[in-house]
């Protein structure tokens, strides 16, 4: 679940907040992902804008803010509220849909299905668990905990624990915690672990490593760190961990990548998503295609060639002549 960041008490903070709320409405209720992403982009741009916004006209100069959003900003700045949002909030069905989609694993369509049979709140849902998949039940069980932000210090401890644990299991494992944590944020929504092994390459002749991630997850369950599995494949684990009895349950993702794809993965999963988008666009401008696995040149017939050899994040920036940015600078 992607949530709005906590914002300071300022015009920009308040504007960004109502734009995030509109974005959630479009995503969860209207199921209009296009509009949802337009609002989210504007919200992010305004949240990170250095100068205080005092008019819609001024905001329009920001990339991602168009005429309609500028009008809403004017209405908000002059009246202190937004009629559209007041109406949305007054509608009980909207409220219910927004609430239910906050459960990890419940999307807009599932939420609608639940509201249609009269389930409107978390207590209702707990009485009708049979309507949920195994993964959604886990989301419901930990509803309160998953809404809590994870302090950096806790992830630091998980990181150390994981590194010691993997090292004991097999010293050729390499792991990096990516996401907002690697970008240096004070708190995170979940824990995004990338894992590789020095012997595991994408080469087809490389022997099968289909059990590698499953083994790691199995051992982490035994150790007590992993408490639930939402999904588990050869390359991706989604589940739950708990550092110790006194700390909340946390969403944990682990992805296993071949060593030759590790740095494209680290780059992608470090984000931010906006930074990724801009970097991918730059790569295309330079004649390359970049994704979470590989960087490939595009030839004259517009076909992607073989992946380039990469042994660091810097390599990727170098190939496409993009100024290197430290993880903490990767906001856009
Ligand atoms: N990512 C992306 N595009 C998406 C989703 C994810 O580029 N649509 C990449 C960038 C993200 C990273 O994956 O930084 C991890 O995804 P998260 O949803 O966990 O996002 P963050 O870790 O950045 O934030 P949070 O603290 O909310 O987990
Ligand atoms: Mg994350
Ligand atoms: Mn994640």
C-alpha cells in the first residue's frame, strides 16, 4: 500500500494532503488509475516544492500541476476546504471503500465486492473472514500494525540480524535493504530486501536455484523473524516479520536476483518511483532500455540487444551518462 508521507503544517503540506486524498478516492472508489496518478504526481511535486504556494497560478508553474488542480488550490486557499472533497467524505460508501482498501491485499474491486454485501468496517470484516483469501486474512490480522511506520533504527537491527543470519547460512549470500530505508528516510512503510548469491547467475547453463529463496525463508521462519507468508515463489517472497515480541509485525518483501542482475534490481527497488521513471526516460533518450533486471542498448531496428555487464550501480549511471546520485538524493 502506498501512503501519503507525513507532511509539515504548511500550505504545501495541506495542499499535498488533499491531493493525496483525491488520488486515493480516484484509485479506490472511481478505479480511475489515470486520474489517481495525476493527483499523486501533483501531490508529490507540491510536497517537495521548496517555496510556499500562495496561489493556483503559482502552482501551475510546477510540473504535474495543471489548470484543474490549480483551480482546486485556489478554492482551498481562499475557503480552507474543497467542496468536492466534502461531498466525497460525506458519502458512507466512499468511506467504507477507502477504509477496506487500507487492508493489505484488498484492492478496489475486492473492497467493492465486500461493501456490496454490507461489510463496511474492519469489525464487520473480522466477522466475515471467510470472504478473504489467505493473504488478505494476514493483512486483516495485522491491520493496525501495518499502518504503523517503521523507525529506521528497527530496520537497522533487522538488517544486521539478516546479514549475520545469511552469513552463517552461506557466506556467498549478499543482501541489501532497498526502498525508502536505503534512501535514508527516518521511517519506512515496509522492508524491501534484495538478495543474491555469488554462484547464481541468469545464465541458462547455471544450475537451478529454484529452492534457494524457499530455503532462506524456511530458515528465517525457524529463527522466528518471519512470522507469515503472503506469497512465495522462486524469486519473490511477500510476508510478515517481527523483530521481537515488543515490536509490531512488519511487511517484509524479499527478492532473489541473479548476481548479474543484482545492481539493476538494487537501483530499481531503491527508488524513488519518480526517480526511476525519470532515469528510465533518460536511458531511452540515450538509446537504452532499463528495467529492474537489465540495461540493454537499443539497436537501429529498435530492438533491445543483449544486457550490458554491470557490477555496480555506478556502472548503470555511466553507461547512460547520467550524473550519479546517492540514494538519499534519488527523490526525482
Ligand atoms: N517501485 C517503483 N514503481 C512502483 C513501485 C515500486 O519504481 N510502482 C520501486 C521504487 C520503490 C521501491 O520499488 O522505492 C520499493 O517500493 P515500496 O512501495 O516499498 O516504496 P518505498 O520503499 O519507496 O516506500 P515505503 O516506505 O512506503 O515502503
Ligand atoms: Mg518500501
Ligand atoms: Mn515494498
